[in-house]
């Protein structure tokens, strides 16, 4: 995958999925409205083609209904057009913005500023993924990058999460209804989890008859399919809060678990990776510098040895270098047959090009130890 496609995946995926959802909803709504118009037309045709004469009053009501249905169709089309036009303009704006940054037409300063904005956008997206909405809003306002990030999507998600933590499933059920078709295609079981939790709360409150009606209304299909959790749920309804089935289903962190599941499903809807792009880039950068010799404050010039970064690097793998290269400590150039490594009497090793720079007559002065080595005492090293 191209690096730009990897870095900008979230930038395009969320508005694309939003536009796709709007299109599908509009398609279904127009189909239903078209059927209503056809019914009204059929009724009007029946009145007009009747063998016996009819009065204007008899045809007025069907005609008014037909006109009303057509008017509703026009309003629906206009509303859908406005919503989808906004989504298309948003995608076009983002595509143009990305193309400007990668087509090589910017000056060096403009490119530096664009790259900085990209980092800011990745940070903003990371803040949104982590649920830090207030910080994200302030950062978006400061940088002016709000239009390139989908803050409203995460605001809705935050509302659902807060309601779940407060013991309320209403907003989450609304979210489920809004994304039902998409979740069905993903074979999601999240709605079953939410409904089951509602049933548990009804049982906890002693409203077992209502809990049974709730299961029959919303979880009948899962019950018919022999879902093991629903079977235990039915046992909990029958035996109450003191039953073994209720204790097995009851969890002290039940609401927190629902929040975790919601975040997973919300990410699946928009096909987002488990971690933000910023997090992935940061970990990749740390891995590139991490070696087995890294330790806190071991090397002030090593990023992975920084106290804070070393903590982040604890569970990350070491850099994978299949072909190691030795570099000259003075020039930074590779040590190879074109730049033969030479060892001074001090034990320091430099490339042949660096030795020529350090030569003072017949002696080579070591820049580290300030000792001199006669050219005849230089030892050539061989790399195995």
C-alpha cells in the first residue's frame, strides 16, 4: 500500500462510509415513497375508471393524497441531494488538499508547512479516537483543521459511551437502529449484548415479566438459534437474581465492557484499524531506533533510551536489520571496500577517507583521545 494511502486512510474512509450510508438510506426511503405514490395512483385510477359517474368530491381526496405523496417525494429528493452534495464536496476538498501536498508542486517551505499540518491532523485524529473531545476541539480550532477531521462522528460516539457509563442504553439503541443494515452485514452481535444487558437490569429490579416480554420482542431470533447466552438469560428470568445463571451473566464491569464493545463496533463500521495512524507511526519510529542495548538514559543521542520513550518501547520489537552496516564515526559514511576501516593505536576505528582528513604529516591524530599514530602503525580491519 502506498504510504499516502496508509496515512490518509481515515481521512477518506469515514466520509466515504457516511456518504455510502446516506445513499443507501435515501435509496430505501425513495423506494418506500415510490410504493406509496403507486398505491395513491392506483386508488385514483380506480376512481377515474369506474363505470358509474363520480362526483368531484369523491375524486378530490384520492387526488389530494396523490399530490401529497408526490410532494413528499420531491422534499425527500431535495433533502437527500443537499446531504449527499455536502458529503461529496467534503471528499473533493480532502482529495484536493492531499493532491496538493503530494504532487511536488509546493516550495520547500510550503511542503514543510503541509507536512506539519499532516502531523497535526494525525494528532487530532488520535485525540478523537482516544475520546479526548474537548482537547480535540481546542486543537482543531487552533490549527484550523476541523474540516479535515470528522469530529461530529466521534461526538456521537462519545454521547453513546457516556450514556452507557451512566447506565442508559437509549442512545446506544438509537445508534444501533441508525447502523442496523451495516451491522447486519458485519454479522455483529452487539445488539444482542445491549438487549441482554437491558434484560438483566429488568431482572435485577424484579420486573421479570417485563424481561420475558422484552426477550420475546427483541431476542426471539437469538433464542430460536439456540444462543447459549440467551438460554442463560431465560434461566435468570425464571429463577431471579439469586440464581446461578444470573450470577454468571452479571459482571461488576458490565457497562465498561459494553463501552469497549461499542468502540470496536464503531471502528468496524468505518473499517478503522484498532490503533490510530498516529499511534502506529509513533511505534514504528520507536522500533526503528530500539536495539537490545537500549536502556533508560543509556545514550543521550538515542531516542529509544529516553526515559519516557523507553517506557513506550517496553513491549515493542527491536529494529529488524537483515543487513547491518558499519559507519565511520567521523564522516558517517559506510565502512566497505571503498572506505576501508583503519584502526589507530588508541583502538579507535575510522574509515580511510576520515584517516586522510586526520593526517598530520606522517601521523594521524585521533579526534577522540587526541593521541597520535604513525601511518606505519595503522592496522587495516576486515569485515566478516
